[in-house]
C-alpha cells in the first residue's frame, strides 16, 4: 500500500528541484558554486528518501 501524495507530491518535485539546482544553477554560479551543488544534492537525496518512504508507507501496521 503506497502513498501517492508522499511519492508524487513531495518526492518527485524534490528530486527535480535538487537535480536542477545541482546541474543547471551551480555551474552558472561563480563564488557559491560548491554550496549550491551541496544544497541541490541534499535536496535530491532527501527527495529520493521521501519517494521510497511513500512507496512503503502503510496506514495500518502490518502484523503477521
């Protein structure tokens, strides 16, 4: 049972924004290039974590 709102609403936009920051904005930036890359990469990694957590999310605990 996956949560579409977490996966599609949070995870995917964070991955896209992080990738855009790290690949497009950072090379244009002069002085703060390393910091922009770091923040973009961190946002992308957090987006991947939210995406995975949205896939494994269950409203009711699974008991066996």
